[in-house]
C-alpha cells in the first residue's frame, strides 16, 4: 500500500508511528513468552 508522505508524517491523522512503536513491544513480549515457556519445559 502506498501512502503520501504528508499523510504518513501527520501525527494527528496517522497511527503509523504508534503502531510501529507498539509492534516492537509486542514482538519483545512474544519472544519473552516463548523463551519462558521453553525454559519451563526443560
């Protein structure tokens, strides 16, 4: 999907930056959960 940079950079109308920031936290939480589960299984 292509989006105009003026819209992507508009913090009032675009959630792209927020979604990217939350995506990092979600991935970290998933990796931690998998690691904890593997550690508990051994």
